[in-house]
């Protein structure tokens, strides 16, 4: 193999230095060739040191891909367009949706309570009580108020149909006989027999107008003896 020039020059310099040390008393004149050899040997060494320092400071350069001769450089590819985001269709606003205020409901008026008939003053046998029929009032309600059977009020006032009375009419009310009572609202024939100390069959015998023992009319007449 051929030895590089700077190595060969370095060896010649080392050989010359060795000869000078071997002959310390004599001083050889330095020829132009030897000076040139030393200068040529120093230049590559200094260049190598400078290149090494520069390479260590700058670092490796990124490799650039080679472009074929005769072809124009290719442009970078454009990024793909973003995919459209799925949109959820918005439901149309309705009368009951969150964007519409609920319509307040009108206040509900409770139905009027039907007050039970208030008992009036007991009629006097010598002086009968006069009652004026009020709008919406029934004969059964009047009978429960005065504790006088419907049948008796209808007989004393010549009322053909107890279910038909007119507001504004004046009714004459006399007390009931002591052996008759008015059937209370919600009462049963069994309960009335137990209250008065008799049997149901006894009441049915005294009151033939009662056909069904389970169906008695509030305000009606009931003989107990």
C-alpha cells in the first residue's frame, strides 16, 4: 500500500530529529528540503485538527435526498382534508319542549260540599211549622231536617209526587206520631231493628211498603210499634 505523504514526512522528521540527538556536538545545517518537509507535515495535521473541531461543534448535517437529474423537484403532498364532523339533527321545538314555558293550569275549584240538613225546631202539634222550599231542596232533605217522614209531609200538603216540589212553596209540617221514626241517611233495616230492640221481620210486618229489606229510603217512614 502507498503510505500517505504526511505520514512519510512525519517519519522523515522523526528520523532527522533522532540523528540530531545522536550527534549533539555537531550541528547540521537545515536544508531547504527539510524545512519544506516540516512545513508540509504541519499543514495537514493542523487542517485535520481544525476539521475535527468544526465537526464536533456543528454536528452531522441532515442528509438531503437526491433529486434525479432532469426531473423537477416534487412538491410536498398536501395534507388530506379534515373529515366532516357528524352533526346530530336538532329536534324542532314543541309546545312541551325545554324552550317553551309550560302554560299554568287554571286553579281547580273544588266541588261544593253537600252539607247535611240541619235539624230545625221540632214542630208543635198545636201550632204546625211552615217551611218555604228553597231552590234545589228535596222533600227527603226537609223530612230529615224536621224528623218528619216524607209520606206524612206529602199527605198533609197534598203532594202527589214527593219527587216534584217547587221552590217557593210553603209546606205545613206537623210532628210525627210517637210510634213512627224517620229513616236516617245511610241506615240499614238491621241497624234500626237493633237500635229499637226489635227484629227485622217485625219491622217488615209493620211496614208493608218496604218491599226489599236492603233498599230503604232516607227520610222515609218507619213504624216501630
